[in-house]
């Protein structure tokens, strides 16, 4: 008990089938196929914790429970096939036509057993009218069974007909006799063992459907997330490309501005040099003119 108080429902030691209320150890307890105590922890408090937590997030425990039930049902089906094989080896060989007629009697026996079990259940619940209706259907099926037995009896020797022909129940692998009475059939099809196997098989089908739906949803979520990542990457690449284009454009603009500035400076420098040359030239021209005029005046004064 102290150990269980420290264990949470997510622990690997906890039976996930028990949390989902489908562990064969619980369902078949008290039957002739009682499996005993489960090797994993069963605790109703942990099941309550799981039911609360599963409403908030998906724990996907159905996969573990499905694997557990599939393993159990596979073992049951294997026993059924072995039982069929033993019957085929021990029982007298009959023709395909006779075998089909015997199979028809078995099917009618099964239908009677199921109807009687249902009528008893309705009667126990107080639904007498529905129970009486089902009993009327039972009488009709019994009439069909009587005709089928006559056909089967007439198709084979009397010595062979007296031999008990057995059949293996496809649901729970129990043996059914061709000449079982109604009480035996009702006890079998309404018994805890047969109904327990029906419950297990139905739960397994439900788990398979649930797991398939959740896996499909999970795959769609993964696909959607991957598409979102790819879209974000494309947008990022486009944004990076635009940024690089803007950077290149700004670089070109800066180069152009530098080029224009350099050209203007060159032109200014060239004009400045031209003006300097022009000024120097004019200065030299004036100097020469003044020197020439001075020399002329000196010569004139000398002659005078």
C-alpha cells in the first residue's frame, strides 16, 4: 500500500488496461479461465487520476492497452484453433454435406442460447413484456432446429448420429455439443466467461479505432507543423533576400554617391587648377606688358 501511494498512474508498473477498464484479469475474474492477479498495479484511485488527467491532455494509453488485449486475444484464438484441430483428429470424419447440416444445427443452438440469455436478463431487470417476446422467438428457432436435426439425422447412420458432435465457440474457445439442451446453451451464452470475452473483443475493436483516429490526427498535426515550418523558412528566405537586395541597393547608391562626389571634386579641382593657370597666365601677361611699357619709356627718354 505504501508503494502504491508513491506510484503515479503514468508509472510503467501501472496496468494501462486497468486504467481503461479493460484488463482481462478483471473481466474474467471468477470464471473457469480466471487469470489470477495481474502482474501490474491495479488501483481504482489511479484510474480516477487518469480519467481526470486525460480530459486535459492526450496520454495515448490506448496503444498500450490495445497491445495487451491483442496479445491476449491472439492467445485465445490460438487455443481455439488447437481445439478445432484436436476435434478434427478425434471425431469421426463426415462428408461436407453432413458437416454443413451439423453446422446449421450448431448455429441454431447458438441463436437459441443467446435469445434465452437475453430473455433472462430482461426478466431480471423487470422488463417482462420484452422477455416474453424473445421467448416467442425462441420457440420459432426451436422449430427450425428440430427440422435441421431431422435432416442431419437422416443424412447419416444412427450409430454415428448418437456420437456427440462438438464445436468450439469462436468467442471464448469453449466446447459446445450438438445435442446440448437449452439450459446448457443459455448458461454458456449468458455466462460470465462468454460475455467477458465479448466485452474484451468489443473493447479491442474500439481501441483499434481510437488508436487509428489518434494516429491520423497526430500525423495531420505533424504535417501541419512541417508545412508551417517550411512556410516560415520560405518567408525567412524571402525576407533575407529582400534585405540583401536592399543592402545591395544601398551599397550601389553609396558607390554612386561616392562616384558623383568624386567626380564633382575632380571637376572642382580641375576648374580650380584651370582658374589658377589662367590667373598665372594673366599675371605673367600683365608683368610682361608692364615690363615692355617700362622699357619703351626708358628708350624714349634716352633718345630724348
